[in-house]
C-alpha cells in the first residue's frame, strides 16, 4: 500500500453537545446519531482525499467539550494544522465560549493553524439565538473562515472540512515550493511530507465567509 503524500491533523473543539461528534460522523461515515453520547477524552477518524494529484490523509480529532476533560484534551492540540471551532446556533452561551476555545487553541498550537468557525444546527432556524451576521462579524474580526452547518441534514458539512483541509494543503504546498527553491535536496529522496509536528503554515490570506440557509 502506498503512503500518503501529506498527513494533516485537524481538531474539533467547542462546548459539549454542540454536535462535534455528529459533524465528524456525517463527514467521515455519512452517519447521524440522534442519541449520541458525550465524547470521553478524545476520538479520531481518518479521511483520505486527493488534491492536485496528491494523496492527502486527514486525521480528525474529536475532543470532549466537558470541563472535567479539558486537562486531558489540551495535550492533543500538539501538531494541529487545522481546527473547527463549533458552537450551537440555538444556544448563545456556546457562541460566547468560542473566544475561550480560540484562546486555548492558540495557547497550545501554532498561531497559524487554519481555523474555521462553525455554527452548527442551522436546521433549527426557529430556535436560533445567534444571528448569522454576528457570527460572520466575529469570524472576520478573528480572521477565521466561517460556515453554518447541519449535521442532521448534512448542510455544508463536507464543505467545512474540505475548506480547512485544502487551505492546509495550500499553505503546506507554498512552503514546500519555497524550500525547494532554496535547496534541491530539501525534501530528500522521498516526496512524502508528514506534518504532525510544529505546523508552521502561513497565515490565512483572502478570508472567505460561508453560510447556509
């Protein structure tokens, strides 16, 4: 079996019960579990794709949102290249806590992690407590990608993950190209580039905003 060209680590973070596990289940297995239980510690799924004829494997980590597991999950930020910070559009406190999650992400990982703000459960429009304009403004101020999703009906779920993974790939490709110009032997004899360490991608440029509904 051939090895992948790139291996990226992506984390899902946010308060408990915002739908992180169902977002991952929908993306990785096209499943949704109405009675899903709270994640204990950390779980992860791998997802493979091809970008520009390169084999990409994303390791997507689902971290527990409960406070009592915070000390356990903080170690898993190491090597993160991308993050989806998830809140529930029907519960305003989960949006208000996004700033704290961003602070933790930035404290435990590289400052240039590709980050997507995700307002989940957009199928529950009648119960909305967080206006989409407010989410967009916050994302723009923090230089984040933004998208509203529904794990229940799959709205924007694939797009949210793929935007993050593609942006990681773009940043990594630019770095590899820059290094190759400096030294023909920068990549050695192998084309494999495994990025699970310091994750020093470039700053996200050309902020894009996404929404649903």
